[in-house]
C-alpha cells in the first residue's frame, strides 16, 4: 500500500506545541507539515519545473514525490535535529529535506474538490535517522528538548475478565458511567440484547512512574458494527497512577498507542489512533495535535 499519511496539526512557540506527529512517505518517515493550499500550489509548481519526480507506483495508481526548493516550512528547518520517540525506543534524526507527495493527475485547482489525502499534496520534513527504524506510535520533539520522555510498555496488554479494584473504580468514573447508560439505552431501543463489558490494561513506565492505561468497550452481540453490522459498540479510555484516576473519556474506534511527558512538567499526554485520525491529547483529553490519517491507496 502507498504511504502517504499526513499527521499534522498546530504549531506555536509554546514548548508543548513544538511536538510533531509523523508522516509515512512510502519508504521512510518524516515530520508532518501543514501548508495552506495556495502555498502548496506554488511550491509544487516550482518543483515540477525544476526536477524529475521520484515515481511511486502502487496498485491504486502512481504518485510523485518532490524535494521542495525551500530551507524550511511550517516552522521546521532543513538540518534541524529531532528526537523521535515512542514505546519502541528513541532515535536521533535530522531533517534532510522538505518533500511533497502529490498525484500527477490533479492540478492545484482540483485539490480542494477531491480532498486530502489522495489528491491534496502531502507535505513532510524528510528524516535521516541513520538507518534506524522509526517505530509505530512515535512522536518527535526538537533535540533541544531534553526533558521529554516516552513511556515504555511493561509486559503484554492484560484482559480483565472481572473488573475489580482500580478497573472497577474506572468504570465508576462519571464519563464512563454516562457512556454505559447511553449504551444501555441504545441497546434497548434497538432490541440489540445485553450490553457486555470488556476491559484491558496496559502498564507503562515513565521515568520512575508507573502508569496504567485502561481501555474498554460496551457492546452487544459480537461487537461488530463495521460495514453495516448491527451490533452496538462504545469504547472508552482512562489512566491511573497508583490510586489516582484521570483522563476517563469516550474513545472512538481505535486505541492508545503511547504515553508521553513532552515538557517534563509531570503532565501526561496520550497518542491515540482512532477511525482515520491520529491525535495527541493532554491528560484531560484536550487535543494538542491531530490530523486525518487516511491512506492514499490501500493495496490490502
């Protein structure tokens, strides 16, 4: 399948907002950049006039990748150093170029009509990580940010058949109780049967701290609601550090891929992949950065 996912979002001078999500650019990773349509049109026109593209052939079509004639874009400069970090480890990487992936069959005037990402340009700051593989579920912070930490997974995800203790307390959190009541109401209205509960726990270490991520769902039947399935499913997430519970909220179909402290301030951020979105949130659920994570071409 063709790479060309664009994960991007906000950028400001605030330390927490310098964090970047990653784009997968077919055979490598880069920092996702956000560029307005007018600027993208100018840049790709200049690139097309100055160089032959790298051709990306896929079962779903052909895409072109260009190295843009700029030294930086969207606050990211060529030559800047970044820490790419996640539960799978950390790499030190350098931005080698600013690139754009675009369909050769659409022009600037058609991007808005077709929409991202298959026709709209996908802009990324290409990373040179010395040959190291960038693990799934990573984020990037400037190398000068020495305080940022990524949680490391401890053991495998645990299925909790009978929620007791902290798991039971999580189910009693107000947002989760409300979601359970909503699920029961929907199931009754649809005559969908008994609402079931699944709960899992994944432990992370973050420095000297131990943080548990609880994920669960309320569902009927087999919990299959895709492609016209009639089952009801509502998912949720919550975090616990010792006896302290926080971040309980509903969660779209998907899950938490990692936890971070991106400022070294003790606050925990979560990275989630849900229904075509990748989102970095604060512990309170507030969105820090997000973007549609759609595939340009799926060869599955």
